[in-house]
């Protein structure tokens, strides 16, 4: 398994705060599927970020979040 790092931005349809961050994950060596990676980032990072920003008064739905992967590469850090 290889450790990878991705730089990404996530935007919510309504919430005006943007998430700019990095995401680490392991996968077998090979091509990075950015669509699958975007979905993984939504589930494992962005939904929690927007829940924290919105508080308990607003339900965050995955379909309201868009993720743009800016760069992804093997991580040797």
C-alpha cells in the first residue's frame, strides 16, 4: 500500500465558508481516480467540516458538497 496526499477545496451549496485542506489515504500503487477520491474526501472530511461550521441547526447532505482535487501524489513525508 502506498500513502498518498491530495490538496483539495470543498464548497457547500449554501454555506459560504470554503474548506481548503489536504487529505491522506492509502491505496494500492497505480492511477488515482479523482472522482472516487472526491467522494471519499466528502464522506471522511468535508461533511464533518461543514457540520462543525453549521452547528446543530442545519443538516449537511453529501449532495450539497462539491470537492475539487487540485493535486494528488505519493507522500513520502
